């Protein structure tokens, strides 16, 4: 993907490394305070103790070190977010005759609190409709490459675009329509609605790729294949087969690999949001 040197979104809340207790210049966490109190109790110099802690013979790798390595990836996702803003602002204005409210991208390390509750990096990227923010631990990029076998920068761009697509659904009132039916449906029936919501987000991701290419010529050779490989890698059937050796279709919440690939391709090929009605029973 052609992204270097291009505009980055300002709607990024970088919370990486905030879980560290001490060792950051000018900041004192609860761990630092405990060390100081213990040193004072035994009549020792607190600064000497802290220096021993921070300059031990076997220094540990900190979250801040890892975050430094991820700076380029953080810049990349900020560019992708800007591209989604440009595309969806255009579509909302020209095709829907309404304003698009841009979401915030929260970057975190390890775990995070959102209006939808707390989550860990193991949860994967997610969108919270309650605070209109998408949350990503950048370590997921490594997961895409190593765990899911879906390398490439556009695979990660697809992930960002998918979570933004959930925000688009929220803006259009589709998310509330689905969530409002939770209490009146069985788990199996609600799962089917969840699948349709997720497949539509895949479709909207494809629509974004179509318009972004038309507006900015962002694609390089192999980019769409990277997105399709990522969509294929995270289908419910493939993930369940890898985890337990069999699939349980009634428990699917995101759709099969084939469905996810198909809906992204349809969005990318048509670029027309009107063709993304996954809730039509005949659409699947």
C-alpha cells in the first residue's frame, strides 16, 4: 500500500505503555511509591534503591521499547484511518446527504478499558458503539502474519477498515437494530444476525478500498490479495477447525471464510454501498 508521506488522521488516542508502574522519567506509579516508602522505613536512600532497580544487571524489555518499534505501524494505521475518513465523508455527503461523524482510533498495549468494558490484546481489534471508538493493540499485526498466515500491510489496512465499517453501521442505525433484538431471540438466531452485521462490515471494507483507490491510488500489486487472505484466515469455520478440529455453524458470529472473502470482493468490485444488504435472507 502506498502510504508513506501521506496525511495521518488526528483522531488517534495513543494509550500504549500506560500500564507501566515505574521507570518512566518524571512519572511515579504505585510501584515507585512502595519502593520509596520501604527504603525510608529501613533508613536507606530511596534514589539509590530506585537506581538499583532501574539499572540492574538484567534489564527487562519494557512496553515502551516495544511501542518504539511499533511507531511506524502506528503511523501506518493513522494514514489508513485518514483514508477511511476521506472516503466515508465523501460517501455520506454525496450519496446519503448527511454528515459523517469520524470515530476515534485507540492504540493500546496489553489491555484497555472502553465504554463496552475492559479487553485484552487477545480479544483482537474491536469497535465499541457506546463510545464510538475502535481499539487496536498493534501486536495484532504480528498475529496476522504468524498466527493467521496473512502477512502484508494491506491485511492490517483491511482490519482497520473493517472496524471503521462497524462505526459506519452504527452511524446508519444498523447496529442498534441488531442489538435491540438480543433479548427477543435465541442465541442461535441472534448469532445469525451478528454474522450478517459482520459480513456487511466486510462489504463496507471493500467499498472503502474501491473509493480509496479511485481517490488516492493507494493500491500496490498484491494488496487486494492480502486483504482477501486476511478475510479468509479469520472465518469462523477456519478458526473453529484450527482450535477444536470441527465446526459448529450455529455458533458462528462472523461468517465463514468464503462468505467474508465474497462480501469484501463484492464491496471492492462494486464500490456501491446500496449493494451491501446482507440482512436480505437471499443475500447469503
